[in-house]
């Protein structure tokens, strides 16, 4: 039987505490999680001072670019998902 929840942790190097959710939903999309994580850390994407600021989620060294995948498809054996949020700044955007 498939589990419907998992332990989700997202770290952001510039923040003191990680985003943590003990009962994350396996059916949630990565895009939805990313929006909640950005809100949690008080971050937003867009242009600022001639720079384009973006954030990406990584699982290990893998950059996750398909925001339509579900968390359940990314989880590990222990019903846990550990991700890292990384800021990307593009000059002269």
C-alpha cells in the first residue's frame, strides 16, 4: 500500500532553520512545494536592480527542473525527501 505522506525537509544555506514538514503530501507537486518554501524563507523570484533572481530545488546534486512532478515520485526509501534551495542571480536581465 502506498503511503500518502512523507517527511519533507528543505534547507537554504542563507537561513538558520530549514523548512520542515512531517506530513508532506506525496501527491503535492514540486511547484506547489517550491512556492510554499519561498514563502517560508521570505523569498521571491523576479527582477531586482537589473538582476533576475531565481531559485532552484536540488535533490543531492540533481537540479529539479520539472515542477509538475509529485513529491511521491522523488521520495526515498524512508518516506523522506531532503532538498536544498539554491539562489541563482543573472546579471543584466
